[in-house]
C-alpha cells in the first residue's frame, strides 16, 4: 500500500510503500523528527498478484488466464476444483 506521511514542523509531505503490517515502522525522518502517517484520499494500491496462465485449472490442459486472486477462486469453483495445502505450505 502507499501511505502519505507529513512532517509536523515544515509540513513536507511524502509517500511511502509498506505492507499493512509495516505501515508504522521505519517512517522517514525530516527536521530531526519522525514523519507522521496521515489519512489521505490516496487510493493507489500496489498489486500483490501478477496475472498469469494456469495450466492446472483448465480441464483441457490448455491453460487459463488468471487475472486476480478472486478470479482464480472463481475459476476453481467453476471447474469443480479446490486447493489442497500440504505440509510446509504457507
């Protein structure tokens, strides 16, 4: 995610890229103090999923273009498939 930060002393604003869990860690410094995260209307989201062709979903083995995590789940349901996670999977 992209978060906006602002210096309380000089009002300098900047953007930082962090995961949701790391949004308040390692914030930049300005004017000798840590910048503060501010609420903004910035809706830019960095995707964590790149589209790809999955040859395991198609019954014919031709491959299916998967556009998002939600799209993958929909394709699995449509083809009567489910994901199985084994030992060591995250």
